[in-house]
């Protein structure tokens, strides 16, 4: 599988270590988490097709 340079650059860490607490999450956090999970699922499905 060929991985382009732009993709690899996007996968590099920005160096921030951020913790997530379900107990402290507000509605915006929960919506962002749901969007993130949906995006991950789309990306995994796209990668499976290739």
C-alpha cells in the first residue's frame, strides 16, 4: 500500500497530551466525540476498500 507524504504529515503528533474525562464532558464534548468516532469509521471503511 502506497502512503503519500501529506497523509504521513497529518498523522504526526502535535506533542499535546490531552486527557478526556467522560464525567467532566459537556454536550459539546460529547458531540465532538461522536463526530470523531464517525470520521474514524468512515476512514476505516475507506481504507478497507483500497
